[in-house]
């Protein structure tokens, strides 16, 4: 058990923090929502009701959407774009193992099944990470649209306005305001990491170059 915890400590910690912060998100959102209800002289809602509301899930999905979009874009862009000296970039002057042609390893006994099989299976496997992240982005975006539409229509009803369809909601400025405010922050953070990792170090982190390496060292 100790070995399992050690070998999976990073993912367990990340998902544990995710659940903790999601709980905090829901509690803070619940009180904020009821404060708005009180300001408009509407009755408060129970916590369980809030957890099924469009207000809560729209804020959840809009953040998931931006995270998966950023990660999918990062995985794809780092395949062919470079930042000299950054720990987050491949060396622009030296081929790396990730650039090797998988067809040359089809006969290797330890090669993954899709590599040995070749054809479409290999093509899909070779891009499975970006495809999975892209799918998670799409699902999160659709979740944002669906829950955002529900919340938007709740507000429309409260103000005596007609509801809109999901397709109509996609054309509203609110959806894109919520999306763009998250997208810009995600790419700012990644861009900052790419550049700062040229000069700054974090001992023991794979996201950093070795502390003893020079600033202009392009090696990872």
C-alpha cells in the first residue's frame, strides 16, 4: 500500500485537492447565490437544490473547459513549436525520443499493441493524448453551454423575458465573456511558465531544468 501511495502520490494529491476545492466552490457559490436571492427579495434555496442549479454548473464547466482547452493546445503546440532554453520546450537543435518514428518500433516485443498493429490503430494511438484532452474540452464546453442556458433562462423568467435555446445562448455575449476570461488567463499562465523556466529553477521538479544548468542550456 505504501508503494502504491508513493507511485501515485501526485495524482492522488491533485484529485484530492480538486474535490476539496470543488466543495469550497459549491459552498461559496451557495452563499453568494442566496445573497443575490435576498437582494432581489426571492426566497433562499437549499444547498442540495443549488448543487443542481445552472448557476453552479455553469461556473464549474466554464473552468474545466478552459483547463482542457489550454492543455490540449499545449500538447499539440509543443510538438512543433519551441522556446529555446525553456524546460517546457523540446531542444530545437536536437531530435528527442518523442520525435522517433513509431513505425520503426513495430517489431519491438515491448511496443504497445497499437504500435505493433500499425495502420489506423497506430495513428489514433500516436495522437490519443491530444484527442482525449480535446474531447474533454468539447464535453466541458457543451456542459458550460447547457448549464449556462439553464441559468440564463432562470434569470429571463425572473425578469419576465422569454427563454432562449442552447443554440441562441451560444450567440450571447455572456457565454463568450465567461469563456474568454478563463481562456486568456490559462494561456497567460502557461506562457509565463514557459518563459520563467528559462531562468528560474525548482529543485527536484520535472517542470524545471536542473538547478546546475546554465540559462542558455537548451537541454532538458
